[in-house]
C-alpha cells in the first residue's frame, strides 16, 4: 500500500492539510504503508513545473495529478482526502484480518 502525498504530510496535519488528514486516517485504521512524497504544490506557482512533470506515476494510476492518492496492493486506487478517510474507516486492519482468516 502506497500513500502518495506532497511534502506536507506531517508538517501541517494538525492544521487540516489534506495529505496529513489522509495519513492520519490510515494510521488510526491501523495500516502500515509506504509514503511517496511528490513535488509541487497547488498554491505555490513556482512549483507547478515539478507538479506537472514529476507526478507521472500518479497520473498513470489515476489520470490526474492531484494528491493524496492511496494505491492499494490489489492495484486499485483511492483518490482524494475524503475518499481515503472513508475507505480507511470502512476497512480497518482488525476487520480485514478477521474477514481474511
């Protein structure tokens, strides 16, 4: 499982930053996951080139370059903070272990 984020996952999570909120939901649901920080910030114009040119992996997975994106081990993706939070709440680790065993 990979969570694609901008560089603000920890720095601004308490302020409600979308990437931080998605990571927090996964943490609370008991997941261990890889973080891949990608460059470029929507509100910082001088990083738009990096955002456009260095998010190819996310664009190939989802057709867009916005973050956060959760790539599940099964090959599915969950795009956007709200959808990642909903997914994490609906699929906590304990429930997955009980259902899979």
